[in-house]
C-alpha cells in the first residue's frame, strides 16, 4: 500500500512498493528493493525536503504555528517550481517566504526577528 500524496512534494507517492523484510528475505528481494529505491529517488523532492526541514527548525525556534510553517513551505514550493531560485541562496528565499507567511496569517514578526532567527540580512529579506 502506498503513502498518501504530499502536496508539498513534486512527485506523487502513488504506486506499488516491494515488500518483504526481516532476516529471511531472499537476495533477489533485496536487489529489487534497492533498485526500486534508486528509481524512486527524486533530487527535487530531496531539495524541497531539506528546505522544509529548515523552515521547521526556524518555526520551532520562533514558536510559529503549524499553518504559518505550512504556508511558508507552500510559498517556497511555488518559487522552486517557477525556477526563480537561480542566483539566490536558498536561505534568503526561505526567510522571505517565512516573513510573507507570517504577514499573511497575521502572526506579527518584524524584519529584525526574522533576521535574528535566520541570519539572513534584512536587505535580502526585503
């Protein structure tokens, strides 16, 4: 059985997974599982997951609510899908997304707070 689709990732998670585990797994099953894992690996999703982990860390540090963190992740995903990251550091984009999410969801955070949280210069966030 597959996982539920995650709207924050680019690939859908639907599909069949090769099962079997434990000490009595055949050599062929291990090879099939490894091949499937390599095939399913998606670099774009890994990049998004790393960015989302950063948003989570900053959100926990700033005691932000779940909806604010989710909104920041959705904004980042939009930027990522639009290929608007070229020449910009990921942390700068993430800090901006976090700031916008805070504003949109009426969670007051100043440039100074976001700057202190992320170590991204105020000028870059603006």
